[in-house]
């Protein structure tokens, strides 16, 4: 199942809603499909019942419901049933199948609100290249614990949005990463149980201001301003059941203006997702709607390749089983 958040532009403003991508052009709105079925059953408060049973926000679904995947699978089944009985809309005309090709519909970042963002540093090829550029070897500690930094959540954008080029940086970079969304809270989670806490996987592009990041890391504190201004996820979250409820090993590529720059495998990580989850959860809550990043896959950024993106470039990050995350690099902002 491919889960999205879609934007509906209308006369009263903008609405963001949870959806399931059915194909390239259709989105099933699970909240609307439940409302339609409650209305068919003759319930007076069918919309309130739908809001309670299946919120129109993925964040709300993950943080308030025990079995979000089960609820979404039920919505898919209701879609099939309602088609058979000839009930494609609510009585007021509201459709539960949304045409993505219409002008007033677009995809947003699939997770509409992130609880905590943790980005790991788990791919040895990427780490080794960075340390070599500084004339150093990978420290022993890197092999002992899955290290990560915590980033801001306010700057996340989705598929098709323009990438911010901050006024304070001259060197912008992309980072090709696999993202993982937590779907079940946990505390002191054991590795053998960790997969039960995964909701699904998405593409993560951790945009970096390399000149600022370099200064921050020289101070041995950070990154902060080198990272927090913009990160990208999408276009969908592919749920873990699509990968047989196991950790997948996926081909990852990045293209700039149609030319391939990066290629790697998600399974090259030195740590498993189970190890990362268990490490984070030691005497600490891992919460539903947390986002984990794997860290950059080997060859997965301009820093490794000594090549740099520029304003107007089109970045196309692709991970098998998830899709393509495409964004345009914006012009450098002017500080006012």
C-alpha cells in the first residue's frame, strides 16, 4: 500500500488529507470512504463517525489508533464493496476516489506532521569518503553504535515542491536516503520485536548547506543551520507489509537533470533498522509518526562526488518499491 497526503486547493483555502495511491492518477480518501459507508448504513453522524474511526491526517491515524494498517486495508475493502453496490460518492456529491490529474489536487509530504526526526549515519561507504576527505579514518565508535542527529521538522516539503536555497549558503547539496516511519510507540524495544514498530518506508532527501555544515562540525556541535531549513520526503510511504513485513534491500538512485549521479543499495547499511530502533528506544520513547533517516547511501551526495547542484536543477531520487521524488532547486534567497 502506498500512503500519501494530498492537497486540495478550493475556494475556502487549502486542505491536506490522508490518501492511498491507487494508481498514477487516483487517490482513495479513506476518511471519505468510511463516511460513505456509514451514510449507506443510515447513520446520522456519518462524518463524525468517520473522523473518529479513520482521521483524515496520517499523523493522527498513527498516534491515535492501535492498528492503522488494518484500518487502511479495511478502507481498501470498502472501496471495492461500494463500487459493487454502485455508491461512488456521498449523497452530497463528495467523492472518495480523487483524480490526481486535476488542477486543484497535488501531493504533499506524505507524513503531515513529524513527531521527532532522527537522521542516522549508517552507510560505511559514505562515511568513509567523508573521513578520507578530512585525512582521517572512521573512528572505532562509529562501528559500536548507530549514531544520529536530531533535525527540525518544520522545514519538510514534498514531491514537486521547490527546494529552498538559503541566503546564507553558497554550496547546496542533496542526500539520497531511505526514510522509515514509526507506526507504533515503544520503550526499550528489543531488536527481534522492532519490525512491529515500523509503519513503512519513504524516500528522504536531506538537503544540506555544506559550507555552513562544515563550520558547525568543526565546532563539534551540529549540524543545525546546515540542515534544518529544508528536507524532503515522498512521494509516498510504502507500508512495511509490501515488503513482507521485513527490512528491504532496495536499489537507490539519484539523477540531476536526467543524468545519474548516485547509485547504491539500502541494505548496505552497517546497522539494521531493528538495531537503530532498539538503540534509540533504550530508556526513551520511540513514538508513532517519528521519522528515521538511514543516512546517505554510498555515492549519494555531491560532497562524495565533488559535483554540486545549482539553481534550476531538477533532482530525481528513486528507490525501488517506493517511487520517484522529484524537486527543482530554487534560486538563492535574498535576506531582508
